[in-house]
C-alpha cells in the first residue's frame, strides 16, 4: 500500500473531557502510526468555537472527522451534535459518538441527531486502541469524505 500523501492527512477533532481517554486516543494514534492530525478540545463550547474558528481557534483547521463524547461540561455532546448537524457547512463533517454510555436512549437520540456512528468506549486499553484504529481506518481510508 502506498504511503499517504499530505492530501491524505485528515484533521481529526476529539471532543473529550476525560484526560485518560484523551491520552489513550493519542496513544492509539501513535501506536498504529495514524498520520492524521489529532486536535483536542475539552468541552462542548470549545468544540463549537473550534469548528466555527472563533476566538483562540481562529486558525483551526476544518476537521474531516469528529470524535465526540456525549457527557461534556459547559455544553454536552448532544447539544454540540444537534447544533453542528443543523449547520449547512459543519453538518457535512462525519461525527462518531465515542462515549462510555451504552444507554439505548443515548444511541437512538444520537442517530436521530444524525451521528454517523455510535461507539461505546471499551474500558480495556488494548481494545480501546483497536477501536480507534478501526474508526480511523473506516472513516479516513474506506469512506469518501467531502473536502
């Protein structure tokens, strides 16, 4: 398989308030030598500022994929998902809900809000790393994303 060119590198926005999960996601990117750039914000308000390129995020790149936790401070993931999927431009960005919740109501509501996928975070480190690799592989390698 040929090496990815700079055009193949995708900016991924991780919206996660748990430092341990942020660290595991970064380690998954490093472990699997995922070349995509990972950007991290810690709450729903920062996520929307990043996506709208406001304030300290004025120069933020437009992500090609968003990994979104549901349980966030300031503005929860459900609100973020609803707001960005309601936006004609931002709504095109694929969103993978990556959360500890396995509640049926969270799954149904996320899909009703047009999440592209819903993934429950494994507690086991090796399994978590594998899940992140599969998400990256599917959404960045297999699926065609809008530029």
